[in-house]
């Protein structure tokens, strides 16, 4: 820009000076482009929650799902599509329960007559029977505290366990720990913890013939402190006579064999029983019969010392010499 000059004449002297002109302020120009956004500031505190809005209208009901259960008009529900598992996803039977200690509770409130909890086991095949396992109560047909196995087909109580712990087989009011209404059979030894009675723990049915004695070697050791009684009873076919013998004794700790031993032979002409100890230290009963043709017998044992805990067994050998 050219700067204008101003000439002044002062007292006959010409003076020149430069004067700078200031342009006038023009009008505001157009706004420039928006600059880049700055970083967000610190968020302020959350404001108070506003009031709940008005609920919208209920939507349309969906399509009903498919259930494996069927409900009859009488209110009963059944499942007919496979096995049911509780605690397992792969049940192997119609109903399978899996748990650390699985239980099924059948509780009867006793408010109605003939009410008693139970299970029904019904074999519907030909010749099958229906059984019930029942717990008697104050309002049931069985006495309170009874556990009953009922044969529904025959309408008969087969097993009854009463509130005192007595069990009846074939009887409805057992009078002892085991009360059998009829004959009973034991293929093994019958033992008593108090009297130590072991019935028919050994039997002999070998058709040997001849007069060679039978040596019945027991597992009763010498000096064991056991007081015993053995009974041998059976049938000697050659003499057509019953066979009955007894032996008692005491395996004293002070005796090399049995002590205070005695035998009783009901008919010595049929059978004679004697006793000795084997060379390896066990009680042996020697049975001599004139003719062993079809001789059959069984042996029972009693142990009378109060602390006895002996379980008897035996083997038999037919020979002339002692063991």
C-alpha cells in the first residue's frame, strides 16, 4: 500500500511527515469449517430414575407346545413314550433314580380306613402272581408297625415282620424272632450266638458198603477251650434200624486232646461212635457200622461255653487207620 504524504509549511520551513492510514473494519466473514472433536469430559452423576411408563398391551398367545404327558378327563396323568429318569438323562428302565442316597417316600396320612402305604408287584403273565409290600398303621387292616408281604392272588400274608422285630413265615402274629408256620429246611448250619447250636453241619450219604469205619475229622483244635456236644443221627439200611450216637468233651488248654470225654451209643449193634485227636491236633469222631451199605447220617454240634465263637465244619474219610 502506498502511504500518502502530507506536506506542512511551518515558519517558512517545509516539513514532511508520513501518516499511516488505518483501514476500516469490514463485515464479519463466513464461518469456517468445524474443527476436530475434543476428548469427552468427565461424566456427570446419574440422574434420578423417572417413573415407570404405562404397560403395553398383552401380546398374542403363542402356539401350544407338545408334551409327552397325557391328562385324562378324570385327572390322571400318564407317560407312554419311554423311560423316566430322575437324576439321570439315560434311564435304563421305566423308572430309574440316580442320587448319592436315593429314597422314595410313600407317606400315608391315615385319615381314611384301610389306608396303608405300599408297593404292588403284579406279574400278569400266565401263572404269575400279584404281591403287595405294605406297612400297617392305625387305620389299616394290618397292625400298626407291621411290615407285610401280601400275596394278593391268594389273599394270604406270606411274611409278617411286627413292631418288635419278630418275623413270621406263614403266620400273621409271630411269637419269636423267627416263627415258621409249617416245616422248615436249612441247607446250611443253623447257629445260635448264645448256645452256639449248629444243626446238620455235616452229612454223609455215600454208599460205601463194608465195615470200614468213617473218620469224621472236625476243625475243632486241641486246647481251644471249647466245650462241645456232637450228635450223629441217621439210618442204617442194612440193619433197617435208626442210627443215633452222641459225644461230649472239653478241649482243655491243659490236655493234649479232649478232656472229660464221653460217648453214648443208643444201639451198639447198629453203630458205635468214639473220639480221638488226629496227629495234626484236631478232634475226630470215629463211626463204626457193621455194614455201611446205604448208611446216611447228619451231624449237629452244641458249644456250651459262654464265650464260644466257633464255627464248626468237618470232612470224612473211610479207612481203617486213625488220622
